[in-house]
């Protein structure tokens, strides 16, 4: 029987990605399925701090192991922005269209290639054990136009190492190279073999 692992997120897209990446190892549950509906305040100044805040909160309130990610886009020409504010870059949390429009506006005088990266900090908390926090990165650049209809967030603008935007990738393709996948792999690599949770 697989051990329960609660995803400290209400974002269905993230939950689906984590289920695809870890569902063969764990009984993955969302916060909602675990009886939590709170909006956990992300008060950290880094992706790592925010991921740990969320995972710790869920573990403390459920007694189960929890995994959280805090992820976003860093654009070199914007000094690393939108960074930890990626989901609320335009001032409206989770408004992908508004966030993408603002990103394009802020980059309109920047010549290509406009180097950027997706970053995901993954935090794993387990009762009675020290938390593990690791970072995954996927390098790329920001296009001047939208390409692809899949994904979420800045995916239609983010050209990755496969020569496609994240919005053009299948779920399997994205899960092979994504920042979230790389962060989760780093967490798993930090755990002893046979003691994954």
C-alpha cells in the first residue's frame, strides 16, 4: 500500500503534474481531498521559503507527509522578475492572460533572445524528519508571440530546450524536462534509497 503524500496546492495544473510524476510511488492527495481549504500565505522572499511554508503548514495540519512547490519565471532582462510574483505579476493572482500581456509589454524594447528560466523549489516535509528543499530549473527564452495551446501560466511564451514552447509540449514531453520534474528528482535524490518518504 502506497503512503499518502499531500500536495500543498490548490492549483489543479500543478496537482496533475505532481500526480503524473509521483503517482506511481505515492497515494497523492490534494489539500482539498485532505480537508484543507485555506489559502496559505506565501510570505517568503524566495521560491524555497514559500515552498517550505506551504509544505510545513499542510504537514502540521494533517499529520501526513506533504510536498509543495513554489515556482515561477525569471527573466534576465527584467532583473529576475516576475520571480516569486509570477502568479500575481499583473496584480491579479492566477490571471495568465493579464500576466502574459504585462510580460510582453515590459519586454517590448528588449531584443531577442530574451533569456529566461522556469524555476521550481520543491519542499518535502515528513513527520519527525528534517524537511528537504531542492530547486529545479529549465532554461529558455521568451518569444514575442504566443505559440501553442497547452500548459498554463507563461507556457505559450516560454521557448524551451526542445525548440518548442511549453504550451506545445505533450504532458510526457513537459514532464521529462520541466523545472518541477527536475526539482522533484533533486528531492528524491536527496532521500536515501528505500526511504523515499
